[in-house]
């Protein structure tokens, strides 16, 4: 019997309170567990951005129990793909990892009307990532 390993993805932004949490939420929901998902921040906030929680809730993805987490080298080493979102050079680089930098507006301090387009762009990028990882989405994207 052969062992199959799930691909693993780490989303990193400064506060781990908006963009990376939304991306992790989408990837977890749309992969149906086929991808191991992590998120972290270089300077984690106290809580996930309430506008991000509300925007994701509109699509049936509940981030209300999530907490910002600090970026560790262990998280980077354990991930196949590392996606940064405005965290600059704080993410350690390890050979053999796939790195991407997603240029996205920061939802910090924004209302839900400003967060929705960011959310929608993240959803589109996550769907592209799933295709690149050869993982079929389990639910149609809302």
C-alpha cells in the first residue's frame, strides 16, 4: 500500500488577521481536507479582523473561532508552498519550497464593503492554487 501525502500550504501576512486568514479559510473549505492548511503572521494581531470574519461568513466560511498565530520556522519547513501577502522579507526561505507573493490590498481598518473585493480576489487565487496543486474543489465557489 502506498502512502500519499497531502500538499501543505502556509499563508503569511503581517498580522495574520485578514488576508491570510481568508485564504486559509477558502483553501480549507474548497479542498475538503485534501490540502494541509496553515496561516501565520510576523506580528500577529490580537484577533481576526471582524470585517474579514463577516465577509467570509457571507459565503458560509466561519472564521470566528480562528486566532492569529505567530510565524515560526517550523511552519515554513513543514509547508510545500509558502504564500506571502505583504510581509516583506520576514519569511525564512528554504530550498525546495515554492514561494509566491500575492499582492493584495490590506483589509485592516476597512469596512465590509472594502473587504469583499479583497475576499473575492483571494477566492480566485485559491481556486488557481487548487488547480496548480491538482486538487479538485469540493464545493462550487460562491
